[in-house]
C-alpha cells in the first residue's frame, strides 16, 4: 500500500554532507559516527576537551591579518573543532543551554572552524559553481583571504541564484545557489549546529546525516520486516514541497543557533531570470545548512506517531529526509489511526 502527499521527493542529495573527519590517534574509525559514542570515549581520554580547545593556535600558519593556506595543519584543525563539538554535546546533555551558546560562539569564531568551512566549500562537487557574484575560490591565495573574511560583524548574505535541474519524473527541480562566502558561513555555523542536531535527531532518521546513508535505511527496513512475526503492512509517505514550505517563524523559534544570522539567510531572497524575488517561507535546496534545518524540523515525527500505539501494533517509523514509512499490523490501523493522528 502506498500513500503519498503528492509529488516526488524534495530531498534529493544535491549538496553532499561532509562529516568532521576523525583523527585516527584519538579514536578508531567506525561505520557510523555517533556524538554520544564520541562523548563516552572522550570522557576516558587523558587529555580533557577543555584543555584541547584552549590551546594556542600556533600550529596554524597565521600571523596578524595573514593566513597561509598551504601550511595549514588540517589534523590540528579537525581536532580543535571536534573538541568543541564534544563540549557542546556535553553541555546540551547537562541542560546548560547558555554554555551551549557560548561554545557555539567560540567555534564559529575559531580560525580552525573558518579554515575547515572554506576547505569544505572549495573541495566539494559545487566548488566551480558560483553564486550571483560569479566568484569562486580556486587558488590558495583566494582561500587564505576567504578564511580571514568570515566575520560576523557586517555580514550580509547575497541573494541566491535560481537554477533548475531535471528530476527523474521529467519535472524540474529549483535550486538556490548561494555565493561562495555565504556557503562558507553556512558551513561554519553548521559545525556548531551539527552536534545538537545529531543528539536530538530521531533514531531512525537516515537522510543527510554524517556517516548514515540510504543503505542504513534499507538495513533498518530489513530488520523490521524480515522476521516471521514482522508487521505485514507499510504506509509510505512523501512530504510535498518539504524544503519550500518550512515556516520561517518556526525555524527562528526552535533552531538553536544565532537568530540574526539565520534570519538573514532565510530572508536573503533570490535572483530568478534577472529578477529579485523575496523568500517568505522555506529553506532553499542548494544551501549547505538547508538539509540539517529540514531534518530538525521533521525530528519528533517518529516519537509523535509511536506514542499513540502499543507494542502489539508493530508500529515502526523509518525516515530518509522527507520520505518515510510507517509499519503496522493491519491495513485498517495504518489507514485510519495513522492518518487520524497526522491530521490532529
């Protein structure tokens, strides 16, 4: 049985998610990076995360107002950012929201975070795709200047450049392409937001998350449906226009990041066929931080559905971005009960 809210998926992985790389000497590589597991590991390390984050940044090739891209110690950058991310997780788990904001502010102001943000936007598949200003950072000198240009004071994002790409069903998918600087600023703030997004995410959410993939979602489906006593009915849902219809007011009220910056991104507008169009709702497909904002908007769907049912109902929710399935013991339960709770 298939029930759709209309249209195809609005969450095609246009912008690839790049997790923070782990340095092998701190903890072994594993298939799924989990901030909870990293936190437990860090608690047993000899060197505290506080000391790691407070170390002087002498390893970076930086002096005054200059920065040398070629001589940057990337392992050190990853370690510093990872250390602050672990501290953000600990503070969130302890309910210290003010400390979370302080640590997020430290991360977005750090030279390590800025360098990694520029590295991300200049080494992904969209590195040669400019925004409305036509600028790309293709040389080490341009990247060095870009690192030093990432400052909150005076920052004003440019409008998005609207482009259209074909979908598998023959329709066109609209994308909003930010400028290189706006992409780098989004990547920088994403480093500070990702720890909170991961620790508050639904357990069976697999789309646009570090170290998770469609293969993991399929494996979870197999686990829940392959046994002899597994549920026999599946409701499949697809949220129509997920990216385009997210409320700006909801995002500003619930996303734990600096509201002034988030508001500027949401209200930046776009340039479509040489004409400016304001953005009143939604978050653009094409922005680095957009998939995380969409995921955080949908987090809680799993718990909301499951709390209305008991174990014998065999209700499981598995989500990949805006596509999800709900299992159940009977067709009537899925058609009547699930739809009733979605409407309430």
